[in-house]
């Protein structure tokens, strides 16, 4: 039990980090590398650390006869975990490795950007990309060396970079094209699964006539707004355009569509009457 708890803690910490909403693939490699390192150190340490609680029990006289067998099982479990990670991640982690190099946790090189373009099949003007990279190198360096920025996610660090570029009057559109593609790849499917769960909660049996557009709008508000209730209340009160749109009947567009169908124009009504007269033989 102590051994399982210790090993599960290693995975749980990493899983919680990976399942964050703003987590992207370019941040995955160092986390997986850290998990592998922790498991490998437990396995290759000469004393085979299985947790303090487990070692205390194994060293007691009660387990003197089976301690070696139990330790062998523990080592086998660690080896299985290590082999699994190597097979399903590190054997095919070329993209994750290259994307990590442009996560701004360290100063990227231009060759890192071109490698990412090659692996992702991005078509960009390499000459213009290099000019933008050279022109904004000092901004990249500032973001990388900023301790506050380094505590942020990769996407937030790149936001700081593009904000600084805007302040400097520079528009690195090719850099933006490449980084937008990089940050569009999530590190896991947790956020998508979370969105589907919220959709099912909103599109329940008692709301089965809700339109797709309504559910989409509710999800966009729920997932993209980070405001607290009182903050959103104050924000909405200050937005007069939003209040006018909410009070207006224009949002009920389907009512207008039905009205157009049921109300005939005078020309249509006249033509219809004439057709009826011809069918019935005209005057009595």
C-alpha cells in the first residue's frame, strides 16, 4: 500500500499539470521526462527506494522471509511503468521535443522554428521568418529572462512576447503564424472532454429543443469568461450595447422567418386568386 501510494503520487502530480485548460503539447516533454526520471531513480538506486513506509515494513522481522520477493515485485512494477512510458511516449516524441524548444522556457534558436515548420508541414516564407526572428530577438530574450514570465504557461509567455512587439511597433506575422499552430495542439484531451461534459449538462432531456447555436454560445461564455459573478454583473451593466441587444427581439430570428412564410405579398395574393378563378370557371 505504501509503495502504490508513493508511485501513484508521481503520476497524479503530473496528470494534474497536464489536464490544465491552457496546457499545450510544447510543455509536455519536460513533465514526462521528470516522471521517467523519478521512476528510474527508484529502480536504479542501490537501496531501491519504495517509500519510507514500505522500507520500514520490509525491514521488520515479520517480513524477513519474504522481503526479497516483495522487493522483486516492486522492481518489476517500476520496470513495467518505465517500459510503458518509453514505448508510448519517448519512442515517438520527436514533435514534443521540438515544440518544447519553442516554449520560451529558454532562448529559442531560429533552427528550432524551421524544424517545427518542417515537422508540422507549415508553409511559411523562411526568409521573412528569419528577419522577424532577428528583429525581435531582444524581446524574446527579455521574456525568457523575466522570472515573472517564466512562472506563466507557454501560451501566456508568447502573449507577453507579442504584446511587447506591438508596443515596439513590430508585427511579426510569420512568427505569429508558426506559434499559433504550435499552441493550437493541446497536451491532452482533458479540455475537450471537459467541454463535452459541460455540453451534456446543458443539453439535457428537459432542454432537448435548445438550438445548437444556443448551446454553443453558453459553452463559449462558460469556457472563455474567467470573471466571477459580481465581476460579470458589473461588466454587463457597463456595456450598453450588450444590454440593448439582450432586451431587443432581434435575437428571435426564427420568428421573423415564420412571419415571412405566412404573410404573402399583394402580388402573390392576386396571382393566387386569379389561378383559383380559372380553376373554378370564373363567374357563377
